[in-house]
């Protein structure tokens, strides 16, 4: 294999990598737009429910909206740094687990699922403490 063929291969690989990164950026942009639309729709439904009924008791909708906002924040951090923020991902996971427990009710969930949720929350809390301690050492 001569140097001309090697340069051609390297150029092809470079073009391929650049195009896949561009494709990933486009996918993330569409995900951000989809999340933004979903946030707007959920907020509209919440406000409409509040105006129509006058008594808004759906805390699960608020938690779901917070999850969507955090996912949007996670995608924007990814677009800026091209890496996932572990802190934000852990926060989203914690809120998601708590939302499921609140929506289903602790008394209606089996004992094993409650124990599994507790174990998951303990692990996620520990992971959050570790990543925050690591971030504080950097600063």
C-alpha cells in the first residue's frame, strides 16, 4: 500500500467521521425540538386544567414536566460539550423513580418494587454525591 492510497483512506475516514458527527447533531437538534414541543403541550394542558377545574391536584404532571425540562437541559449540555452531564442524568433518574412511586402510590406497589426503588435511589444518591465531590475538587 503506497502513501497515496493511505491518504485517500484517511481522508475517507475523516469525511465519514465528520458526516456521522453532523448526523448526530441533527438528531440531537430534532430531539431538542421535540422535547420543547412536548413541554409546551404539557404546560398548555396543565394551565388549561387549572383554569377549567380551578383545583390542580396532578403533581405527577408537574414532575413529568420537570423531567422533560431536565432532559432538555441534558441535550443542550451535550450539544455544547459533546459529553453527557452525569449530574443531570442522575437528577432526571431520581425524579423519574420518585414520580413512578408517587403516581402508583406506595401502598399499591409490591414490596419488591418498593425495595428495588429504594436501592436504586440509594445508588443514584451516592453517585450524585460522588460526582459533586469530584466536580468540587476540579474547581
